[in-house]
């Protein structure tokens, strides 16, 4: 079977000497879109799932909180915020009782100009607009303890609201499986101590992109239901962040509906049983010089642990990332942010975990949160390396000799999966339903 692998403006033909029934070509639909957030959200606002339309609620004398994502998500929330306020006009709520809160989680709070870009200048001028700060104890309310033991501190404007609306996107997420849903509450508008406790669940083997039923998501959903969202608006986006389709209404059903749609129509590719060999190409992107960790990690999702990944690269090279061997010493805590970040790659994997769980940092709280976030990012990198190393990895500019050698070694009774767009395809044995 002959297959054309494309990368950027170039292409390469590969030949696989196996029956066609042994070869599966996997590629997500990843449709392009010229839609706007105002369009996709406007289409669904008055036809929500398992919830009343916003306008059908009596909110006279009630407090309303509208949660949106922050600067870390490149979403034009301002296109939809005015649609929400228009709906609220029918409810009788007073403007002074409406508060917008950006779900900053572990990120730094946004400036007024940031808020204007995210929410819209007219919104910031007319309504109370808050950038959540998880370290500001004066603006946090205690809401109980989750079934898994997480103490729940939440932005007080959200915790004390009588009616809560959340607006955000759905795409793959490296720890919670997918963005969206009750992740707008945890970590979105939670206190630092709540977030740090929850982020320990991120280290689970199942807390990875494309898996919904994982500890991180379960905890976000549990805490989210305790705090509550009355009306969720989630927009499914493609790999470029373009809006494809919106869902709104009851949070759990909305989020799951968005995931199912995204799996089938945007990022997912059903592969059935994992393969013995995966051939991966960067597709529409330019071919990398040596390797791309994210692309290789996606390939591991389609190949058995005893299998082989053949990845198209500009040069023949070996996969040999450095794991780190050093231990923590006290000098680490005196380093500035840039030096600290650089030092993480030299620490051993167990030391990275210990560092994340350390509680007595002699630093400003915001600085501590920045560094814990950096440590968690390094953990993700190590986890990626660990999974890739459990497979044979061949990085080559010419896959044909590698394919022939693997077939000669493994025999002809094997399954091969070809990932044509490795960076934008999530291979799954079964798509979410």
C-alpha cells in the first residue's frame, strides 16, 4: 500500500508491504471555521439542554456572577458577553448585581486593559469586573470539603451569587482530559490551596488529554457541583482555536455533549485496538528538525507498549532526552524564576514530585504558585518522556527502510496505524459517548 505523507508544502511517499486490512489511516476532521463566537453562542442561547433559557429566570434582587476564561485562553469572550447581558435584561436583575469574574486559576490576575480586551470595553465600563486572584484571602469564601478531601475556597463573588453563568471553550487538556465544564470553578475561581491540592490529582496516569473519566476531572466536577453553575456555555474549538459549535444549559450534560461532538467531529480518530507500529507525520505543519515531544506522545496513544513509532523528521536522529539525576538542595530556593525554571530539567523524577508537594516555601505566595506551576509543567514533560521511552522510537527522514526492517522483525501479522496529522489528531480506541 502506498501512502503520501505531507508536511508543510512537501510530501513523501511511503510503501507498506502489508494487506490493506492491516493498515489504518487515522486523521481527525479538525474542520476549519470562519464562524464567530457571537454566532455559535447566539444560535443556542434560547435552546439550552436541560435548563431554562437565561431570560426565563426571575433574578430581580438576585446576585449574578458571569465567569469567563482569562488571558491564558485566546478566546474572544467579548463577542458573547453582550449576548449574555442582553438575555439578563429579561430577568429583572439590576446591573449593580451583575459581576464578571475571569477564571484565572493559577495565572496572574488581569489588568484593566486585559479585562477590556477579554470582556469588552463596554462591559468593563458598565459592570463590576473582577480578575480572580487565588491568593487574595479577603475575596475567598470557604464552601466545604470535597468527598476526596479538598478544602474548597472560592472567589466570594462566585460563591455568594444566586445565579451563576460560565462561558468558556472545550478542547483537549493535558491533565483534565478536556477543557470546559466545571473546570471553570476548579481551578478557575478557586483559592491557591484548593488548586494545589487538586493539582496533585493531575499526576494520575489517567489524568491526560482525551480521557474524561480521570481523577482530576472527577474532582473538578465534584467541587463544581458543590459550588454550582446554573447555566454553562461551552464552545467546541478546533486546533486553531476557531469556534465550531456551542452547547449550553446544565453543566454536566453540556460538557459531555461537547466532548462527544469534539471527539467525533473535531479532534478524535477512532482506532480500535492499538497498533504494533505507528507511522507519524507532522502533516500540514513543517517537518521538525529532530522530534516533537507532543507529537511523539500522541503517537504513544495509538501504539502498544511493545510497539514501534516511526516518526518523519528532517534528519535521522535518536530519541535521547535528558531525564535529570540531581537532588534538591537549598540553593534552589534562592534562584530567580528563570534560573529556577532552567534548573528543573536537571532534577530527578522523584525530586520533581517532592518539590510540587513542598509546602514551606519561604517566598511570596504568588511566587510560590508560579514555581509550583512550573514544577507541574516539568512533571508533564517527564511523564511524556517516560511513556515514549516505553516504545521503540525511530526518527528518520526516510521511513521506508525503517518500515521494511520493522516488518521483517515483527512479521506480517501486525497492525499499522498511520497518523497523517499527528499534532492535531487524538487517536482513541473508542470515541467518547
